C-alpha cells in the first residue's frame, strides 16, 4: 500500500475530509484519521481496512478486538473506541 505522502493531496484522508466532508470518506478512511499513523509497510488507511475486514460491525468492537490488530496501540484504541 502506498504511504499517505505518496498519495495525491486530494486522495489523502484528512485533506479529503476538509475539502469534501466526512460523508465522502469510506469507513476505512475515517478510521485512518483516528489512527493517524501506520506502521512499517502499512499505511493508516490499510490498517483501517484490516479493522473493517476483521470486525465489520464497528458498533460492537471492543478493546480486546483492537489489541489483536497490528499497529494499534493503547492511544489508537482509545481514539477508535
């Protein structure tokens, strides 16, 4: 997955949010904004996508669920919950 900095500005989640509004973002992109940073080889949008694949119903996601996701630490868990 490309890094955020390698994406054109209009495709970056934060910029897309500010330019076009939250309704234009995917759930993975919204999660990417909360996650803020990725990990080696995985951008924040790709981590957001992996969360959605593992836990499609975000209303039922728990701290224990998020602990199982690589790249998600305590601060990111708190933001997502």
